């Protein structure tokens, strides 16, 4: 039920994002979803890719600081209130959502959203009990 997210620490300077995306392209790695957060000195690029282990390896060899983090990918009804229902399920069990971002594509009629939560095992159990559809890594990597 967990999806491996790749995080890349980037200096806030022109060309660093281009270096990452070029390295991925040269190695046949497809980006499925991404999110960039920044501070004054550095940026944090979060990626869902088709091959997280290979991505970590090639970016590390290219000199980037890379980590792998477990996240959840949920199918959420693509309608008003769909996200609110998932957030409510987690909030009722006091499971904090650290961040979320949307996936590039859809799964059928549903949106796919990436969640980083505290207590991931509790979150999985709570979401399953609440009727949420959690996608496996294999399902996400192949969308």
C-alpha cells in the first residue's frame, strides 16, 4: 500500500531542476507526479516515478542528495467534497497530514492524490476501514 517517493535537495540556482530532469530522461525514468517546495537557500523536489530504486541510484551517482520516503496514493472521487471526505477520515483518528499533492493522471473517474502522513500504518488501516481506495506502488508506477 505504500508508494516510494523520491526527494531531491536542490540548490536554489538556475539549471539545477534542468539537471535532474535531464538525468531522469537520459535514464528512461518517467515522472508520474511532482511537487517542489523551496526556501531561500534550497529547494525540495518530491517525485513519484515509474522506477524509484533506479531513480535514487542514478540521481545519487549524478551527485544529487536523494532520499526515499513512503507515501500513500489514494483514489479520490473527482467531485466537490471528495478530498474533504479523506481528510475527515484521517482527522477523526488524529492522523496528521504533513503534505499532499496531486498526481499527473487519473485512475478511471477518480483523481489520484499523494499523501505524506504521520503514523502511516495507522493511516492505512483507518483509510481502509473508512472505505478509501489506496493504490499500491505497482499500480501507481504503471499509471
